[in-house]
């Protein structure tokens, strides 16, 4: 199935609020995982199947058109996790998930700049760009910092923070004033701009302690950060009586301001604009929430977007998002 209008993936009520525009590009039956907007306005998406693929699209007349694909002869080097650290300069996690590869895609020529081999027990989960030329990559129990020289496009390991062996890094962000926040188990670690620990805050839960990282059937919570608020999505219960929640924690007030019960387990949350949050769940649904000035959430809509787990959401502009799923589709949505 090629690009076209989706007419049967949303009910009529959802269409009143969410419209789908020439949004469809079939990427193949693979576990496509991540989609992000590049600084030049193009879209990059990756997957983590054995052979892998990295494709770059541009939007022409509200249609996604493939612009570049990484050749198969170098795909065996890459995993699907990446971060654009300078315009068209992208840092990928390598196939072992324990090293990094710096890539230049300027002028649609793919050039491998540098490969970095690292010796850590666990695999990398995410890469983020910080201020002052710093890059951070983290796995379950380590945060590794790199310094990037934009003049010569070089990257070197700079520092690291090792976490206790039984702990787990769930999220990492940088605040507007240069502090680094790490959500580790049920604590928020606050580091200053020199990566020195300033504070360790216990996130008191309104929920019960049903989530236990030692219980195989209970996944860890997913954690997201927006504008001095932390969103924690999780579930409680067992077997067919699970309940799904979002906790909204205020850094300013040092407490959970709201606990909202939702219909499905949310895995990805993005802020679309000052009024809307958008989330994806494991059942292929997209959720739209209103937010007020105090970040109180009100759920507006849920609509069926994919036939598989939504693995990635990306803001395209203030009223458009991109979604990816295990069903193999990249879709562009307009939020009215």
C-alpha cells in the first residue's frame, strides 16, 4: 500500500479532532523504531531489524517522499538509536549497542567520520545533545558524556557518571539553566553544569508500589520531561485487571500535582504546542491531551493510528506529528 489517505483507521468522532493528511509511507514489515525531524526539515527514520534500514524523507505538497537511504553494505554497522548533534551530522549507536558512530550526511553523501568503541556492561538506550558542545549517552547504569568539536566534527569521551548496579536510568534531560536531570528508579538526580550531584529527590508516588523492577512481568515506568514537569506513565495490577496512569510531577513544587487514569499504557509522550500533548500506546492508538498553564491534563481524544505498537512519535510543526509502528508504516498526522 503506497502513500494515500487513511479513511478506516479512525472513527468519525476522532476525525472531528484529528485529521490524517496524505500521510502514509510503507517502510516494510519491520520493527521500525525511531523517527526524528532533522534541522534541515527532513525526516529520518530507523529500524533495528537484523539488516536494518535508515531512510530520510522530505515533505513535498504534504506528501512524504523518500530522499535518501543508507546503502546495505554499511547498514550492518548501525543500530536504530541516534541523535543529530549538528546539522546533518548524526551520532548513531552501533550494532553492538556498546559503541557510537559519527556520520556526515551533508549533500546526501554518507560519510563515516568516527567509530567509538566503549566497554560497558549494558547497551546504550538513548543519546541526547546538551549545551556547551556536550553529548550524553546512557544505558541502564551509566551516563557517559562526550565533547563534540563542531569545527572538525570530532567527538571524544569526556566524563561519566556510574550508577549503582541495581539501579536503572529511565530518562535524562537538560534544563534551561544547564542542569542535568536523571530519573533513576523512583529518584530524580539533579546534577549541576559540571556534572556534580546537587540533589537527590524522592518521587513520592500516589500509586502503590506495584512496579518492581525485579518482577519480570512488570516493566519499568516510562518517564518524560517538559517545562519543569516530569510525566511518569505506568500500570498497576495483574493479569487482566491492569490500570494505566500518568503522574505529573512538578519540579518547582517538588510533588506530584496530578494522577490521571488512562485507557491504555502510554509509552511515548511529546509536547505538540502550549496547549496539547500527544501520546502513543502499545495498541496502536494516539492520545491527545489538553494542558493548561499549570500542566493539568484533560484527555480529549483517542484514535486508532496503527495496527501495531507505536514505537516513535515526532513533532513536525505546531499541528503535525509523525508516528511509526511495528506495522511498518510512517504516518503524518495533522492535529486540528
